[in-house]
């Protein structure tokens, strides 16, 4: 009975951490990994083995790569400049600060758009394309990371009960 309560408690923490995947700057999957690692250490790797930890670490690394590259990839494909990507980052931070959590997504778009227009070398249509590409890349990364987070929870459950 105690092990079921421990499992449910950890599962609730993992599900709560999954929300961090959707909110920019909150490291949802790394928090999930730390939770499972700490549990495994306290449990002396009885329910979660070292190999399980390595598998979950690989998922965490994949998540971090997706997180940090998806918006940049979308920006690059859409033709955004480096200054526009920086503008998108500032916009995301401002949006997250003033209109959390959805303001971050709108902030990315507005930040890239404003930065592209301020450079003067691009017309409005190209600036909108760059902003949209950055936004699509960022949203794509969120979706991929959400799926990775669900896979993380499923694997944790499988590892725990085998």
C-alpha cells in the first residue's frame, strides 16, 4: 500500500511538471528527471534502475535540444535575422512577465516582428513570415516536448511496476 502511495505522489509531481513543458522558461522535463532521480536514490534503485535513469536522461537531453532549437530552426527556415531572434526572446520574456503564460507565445511573434521591421531591410510581409516561422517552430517544440513528457511518464510507470 505504501509503494502505491509513493507511486501516486511521484506521478502527481510528474504530471504537474508536465505543465512546465507548455510554459516557456519552466524546465518541465528536467524537473521530471530530477524527481525520478531523487526518488531512485532514496529507493536505492530498487524500483528505478540505473539503466532506467540513463534512458530517462536521454529523453531529458532530447527535450532540451528540442526546446532550445525548435524556435531557432523555425526562425532560420522563415528567414529571421539573429537580431529578430533576440527580439523574439525579449518579447517572450516580456510576454511571460506581463501576461503569463500565453503572453510568452504572443511576445515571441511581436518581438521578432518588431525587430525585423526596425532593421529596415525587410518589408512587412517578410517580417510577418519571419515572426510566423519563429512562432511555428516554438509551438512545434512545445508539442514535441509535451509528447516526450508523456513518454517519460509512461516509461516511469513501466519501469516502476515491472
